[in-house]
C-alpha cells in the first residue's frame, strides 16, 4: 500500500502531470463560470421579456376596464373576452378586483364574488404606481393597479399569472446544449493540455537521457533543444559542460599516462642502478656514491610528483579546513624568495623583490605559500638563462596585490585560458624536463579562490609572463 501511494505521489509530482492538471483547471474553470453567467443572463432576460409582454397585455386590459366602466357595474364582453384570451395565450389566469377588494372577474370562474386580500393588493391601492411580481411554483404572478388617469386614483387591481413551464423547458434544452458544448470543450482542453505537457516535458526527458548516457561514460553526447529560449540556453550550457567533461577526462587520461611515465622512469632508473650495484663487487667508493646520488635524485623527482598530488587533494577540501591567521605577507615572500634563490642562481636568474609598504593580512599561510611558491618557481623554471624575475607587493584598504613578472618564454595566447586547468601543461616535453606535473597553476588558483581572491595572467611568447594575485586583507568565510 505504501509503495502504491509513493508511486502515485511520484507521478503527481511529475512536471508533466502538474502542467496537465493546471492547464485543465485553468481551461475549465473560466468556461464553467462563463456558461453559468450565460445561463443566468439568458433566464433573466427571457423572464424579463415575458413579464414585459404580460404587463403590456395587462395595461391593455386596464384601459378597456377604464373605458368601459367595467368596475362601475357596467357589463363588458370585450373585457372578459380579452382577459380570457390573455389567460389562454399564457396558460395562466386573470383576476379583476374592484376597490372594495371584491373579485369581479376570474378566468378560472372559482373566486368571483369573493374577497381578495394580500399585501401586494393593499399596497397597490396606497401606491398607485406600484407593480409586483411574485413567483408561485411554475407560475409568475403580476399585481398591477388599475389607475384612473384623470384623478390618478386606483379603482381596482389586476392579477395576471402566467406559466413558466415553457421557459423551464427552454432552459433545460439550453442546459443540455451547454453541457454538450462543455464536454466537447473539456475534451479539447484535455487533449491540448496533454499535448502541451508532453511538448514541455519532452526536452527535459531528453536532458535526463543525455545525463544517463554521460553517467554510463559516453561523453560524446550533444543536446539540441530548439523549442523555448530557456531550453536552448540549457542545451548550450549542457553542451559546454559535456565539452568541459571531455576535456577534463582527456586531461586526466593524459595526466595518468604522464604520471605513470614519470613514476615508471625513476623506478626503472633506480632498479638499473641498484642492479648494477648488486651485480658488481668491489666497486670503488666514488662510483658507489655517484650511483647513490643518482638514486636520490630519482627519489626526489618521485617525491615532488606525489607532493603535488597530495597538495591538490588538500586544496580540494572546503574552506572549513582553512587555518587563517594574521600573517606578514612581506616576511612570507622573503622566506619564499630565500628558499628559491639557490634554484635561480644555478641559471644566473636575478630575483628582484620590491615592497611598497608593510602588509599584514588574514590568510592561511600554508596555502598562500603554495600558491605564490608555484608562481615564482614557474617564473624561474620557464625563463631564459641570465634572465630575471621580479616580485612586487602592494596593498590598498581592502586587498593586497602580489605581482610576479619574468623575462621567460611566455605562454601562447590560445592556451592562456587553460593553464589553470588541472593536469594541463603548455609544453609537455619541457615540463617533463623541468619536473612539471601540470598541477602547479591549478594548485595556485585553488588556494587563491579559497581566500576569496583572484589571479590574472598576462603573457606574450618569448617576452615573458606576468601573474597578478589579489587577496582580501580580511578573510571572509563562505557561510557569510
């Protein structure tokens, strides 16, 4: 039972079902309201029209009564004949009452000579222009005063009742027709609502199917939705996403291949060196030391690759792991430059440091050190011998700025938007020579973004590169 209720609720939550229900209601409610208004308006109009006709006949009978002196005791076949005619035409009854409340004429022949007393009749004598309409089952009764035109005095009352059966029959006939029209319109509305709901939900089903294909590992999926502008935007964003996923997947595969090669090469070298040491007895100490130094270099190369991977994993964690402290950025940069200066001196690259003012900021010193260290180290690695690297520190009231400029090889313009992607390397051969893994700039961007900062790149091939890092002086947590 619970599963059935859950399935029913899931179906009810479907956009297709909800759009269908809303469209049916929005289509049917106005139709129902309009039909009721039309029916009531028609009934009111036809009754009003019928009442006006009967009043006209009543006025004609009143004029005959006045002209013939019928209420003064004068006999008038014309009055009685006209009363009979009106009663027959409208399937009703005509009663003439004099000023003494005596019934002078009754087309039914039942009440003649009797006294007629009712509120409407009494009011007609006190209010000469008063006219009343009462509903009596399937009949309507009109109470009309007979007023003498010269004296403006009511000398009698005319009661005319007429049948409304024909009106009710017409009303029922119209109701049947309206019900038939409503059913036809309801079917049309349901069909249109079903078609529109299907059209609206169809593209979303295509999106779901495409996502399922991506989940199964098919990244060559493309989505083409040309119905609504919002869905066109969704399809464009989806295709951008799949393109990015394909690039990332290709980059990961390339990275796995490169890392496998990078790790395999030093391992193979160490195995060859260690096998040589084991196979040769009585080797000179100098040769032993040379072999061990080579093994150490290969170990350091492997360690660098592993450290970059571990750093990337740490920076992937959310900002809750940020260890923010108030740090002197001047001291931090000086320590980094001191550590990197020996690397620069090997190639006679001049390291220049310029600080415009003391800068203190709330940062995670470890993460920001990783970011700035990578930028400065890259500026040294991808530089020409006898070149220069200039590091500049400045600040305003909200941010501090670190600019790293070099005289190096530069970055081609067509790949500058990719250099911050993980595993991406501009020159794979050169990166392998310098020990690059394609993670350095990705680490830098991650660390800067964790500080709510930004990093910008300007570069020209063979003319050098400039990275500008902007970090807020006061750290703003993500939940604020």
